[in-house]
């Protein structure tokens, strides 16, 4: 779970030395707002034009959604959950880090 307007690290970029694959991802909102899965080399701030969002869920009430595909991450990229405009958000993620 992450509080509103904060980023929760799921995959540390320094641990991702050979790439990663997100096998499953479910995003939850604990009220109206948006939950994002974001990749990059450092923790994201507020989502903007250049934010590398790879999945998001927008709702007017508490709800959830499942990402219907796998997501490949390049080596050195991390993964974060960020909830904005909500009471908070959560995620269930399964992933594999590739071997170097």
C-alpha cells in the first residue's frame, strides 16, 4: 500500500542488472483517483509528460484492475507504484529478474 502522492518501490533499479519481466500486476485504489505503475532509474515524483507510465487505473471510487499482459523492463530500470488524488493505492505484482 502507498499513501496518496507517494511512490512505493517494487523493483530496485540496482537489483535489475540483466532485465526483468512483470508477470502479473493488479492495481487497487482505496477511493477516487489514479494508480500508476511507473518505470525508471529513480523514484518518480508527480506524474507528468515525461513520466514513463507503463500501466494505470483511473476510477471515481474504490476499485481495482489487472494488467492483461506481461511487462519487460530493461536492465537498470526499477518499478514503482504511485497513487495520486486517492486515499491511497495498492498492488499485487509477480516478477522475475533475469540472470546476468
